[in-house]
């Protein structure tokens, strides 16, 4: 099914704002690098730009600042994703009347998947594609490397990078409108940021769809409970479906979706 938590819609808004800022920054950086490379005296060019804009920096021959900016942008996408995880958890608990919470020691995404597997939400039809998890996991590790260099391993990073690359094919890359597979940490560029953003959106949607609140909790929502007043099942089904569609973007994807019927069984 399609089921969109408010947390998912909020994530799209925040990622959209972030995209705009990063895209503007990317234009400025690429223009700056091009002018720097075309200058006959790079140190003099930097000095002139500093005086012009009253921003004082030293000339760095490695141009590693671009790599650091890109890693920072990737880290920010993860922070927005993590905010989505917490918001989804809060909304799930509120509707379901539960107290599921994250614990330390493992990633949020693994805890989400493990928890909802225990709720029998994952099967051969309704699932989260492995490539979404593999790509997300690699860029998450880059974020950890960027923020906590001393606690990470280049070997682990390369293993996660290889797994992410192996899980992507040309068709998927084309669907995400990127030119290449993920790159290693020192070579990441705007394509990596853009791929991570797109994967995060798609992963968040699949999580939202499969990690819907408990059927009992949904049946207790006042607007759904009101549908009991109808004397025939067709009007009740229509009323529940219309409410879920307007509030949560509910759509039936395949024959395994029995959410409305299961809600009715709670009445």
C-alpha cells in the first residue's frame, strides 16, 4: 500500500529546502573552481577574491574544501532522515498506543526494519529493496567518517561502498538521474549528494508504507470510528478509505493490502 506519515511529508519539505541551498552552493563553488583553475596566478586570484568579498582564506592547493563541503551536505541529508525516523516513531506510538523506542548500539534504520519485521509487515511483495538500504548505509557511514574520524575504518567504508555499488544497476542509476555509482570518500561530488537525497526519499516512502500504525490504533481514530454509523459495509469501506487517502495518501498497491478490511474487523 501507499501510506504517508506526516513525518514523510515533512521530510520531503525539508529535503526540498536543503536541495535548493546545496544547488545554489554547488553553482557558486563550481564557478569559483573554474575561475581559480583558469587563473595564471592562483594565490593572487584567492587574494583578490578575499579583498573583494572581505572573506579571508589561505590558498589550498588540494582543493579539498569541495570534498569537505560535499561530505557536510551528505551528513545533513542523514540528519534530516534521522529526524524523520524519530518523528515517524512518535506518530506510530501516538496512534498505536505503544512505547516503541530506539536504543543505542545499532543504526536507526536497522531497528526500524527489525521492529516492523516482527510485526509481519515485510513479505515477498511488500518489502524494502536491498539497494535502498545498501546505498543509505554507505552514505550514513560517510557521515560518521566525516563527523567522527577516529571511530571509523577505511576498510569498512570500502566494504560498504562496494556493496552499495554492486546493488545498483544502470537502470536504477538512470531512474535517479545520476551519472555514476557512489564514489569513495575522497572523491564524492554533487552526484553522490543527489543520489543520497533521492534514495532517502524513496527509502522513507517505503518505510512509511510498511510501518503504518497498528490496525487497532487506526480503528480508534475518531474520524474512522464515525464510519460505524453507516448501515452498509460499502459506505463504511468508502468512508474509511476516503479518510486514509486524504490524511495519509493511502492507495492500494497490490492484492496483499487488506488494511481497510482489517480496520473494519476491529469494529
